[in-house]
């Protein structure tokens, strides 16, 4: 549609307005039906609540590697509550370059962090709990492989693969920003490149991203990043 020339995305209201201009007598329900037909035909793609694009982008698969699944299973052997996991392998796939570290981030109930940390001291990999900048610089950055325990926030976006709860791409992006200055920038990750690659190559649900960013008090920073890549 020429009305959206040069636009990467558009809202339901904008699309409805254009469709109504071609068919002024159409009711609201008819317009909604036409939008659904356009979606089914692959003419438009939904990228968020009330947000569409003409450009198809695949979903990012957040399924864990076999190595990370083994770690997940071992943690579940000492902790019965829910955990949500992501790792630098997934991050590297979004980023477009393999990262030099294999770190697994495990989000769980804040009140259980110290208990689970104690239970995991026998693990072969070094375990850290919410490492601050000093701890990261002195101990974590030197580790090729590590497990990092973090607090699980409410409304964390995740996907289920069998019995595994994996952080969604929106969750990975927000959590990367949370960990960026202390942990991920020091190993060479470029946050601007990460967001550019994510939005260029995958279907990122912007509403879910901003909702979770708000929950983690990172909405302003996320909006700032989005403005630089749009």
C-alpha cells in the first residue's frame, strides 16, 4: 500500500483508516475481518499488539542447547521451583557473532538465591549471584564458563520447550541491557549492534519488550535504543 511507503511498521488504526478509505461503507467488523484476511494471506505480519509490518521476519528459537539443558536439569535436581534460563550461545545467535564466553543466566525467586547458590557450590562451573561491576571484573570476566544466578521478575517473558522455561528474545534483550555495563560490555558486546541485529533478522514483539522493560525499569533506555535503529 502506497500509504505506508517507507514505513517499517503501522498500527491497527492506521491500517483500518486506509481500508476504510477504499470502502467507506464497511463496518468496523468488516474492517477487522479484512485485516485478519490480510494476515492469513501473508500480506501483513503482526509484530505486537495492534502493530503490523509488511516484512516477514522469522521467530527466534530460544530452545536451549544440549549443554545448557544439562545445567538446567542439574539445577532442578537441587531446586524444585521455576527457573528461566538464557545463555551467551543464544545471545551470540541474535548478535550474529559467536561470543567468547559460555555463560548461563538462571533467573529464580529472589528469596532463594543464596540457598540455591549454596546448593550449587559443588558444580564444576563457577557460580555467581548478581555479580556487581567489581566482582565481575575481578572474578567473572576471567571465567570461560560460568553460571550466573539472578532474581526472577514478575511478568518475565519466556517460552516453554518441553520441561524447559527459556527466556524469550524480548527477555534476552532487556536482560542483556541490565547486565551490559557490568558483565557483557567488558567482553566486547555492542548493545547497539545487538538490537539492530535482533530487529533486522527476527520478529521482536515490541509491546512485550517495552512491557518487560518497564517492569525492569529500563523502558527509557530501550526506547532510546529503538530510536537509533528505526
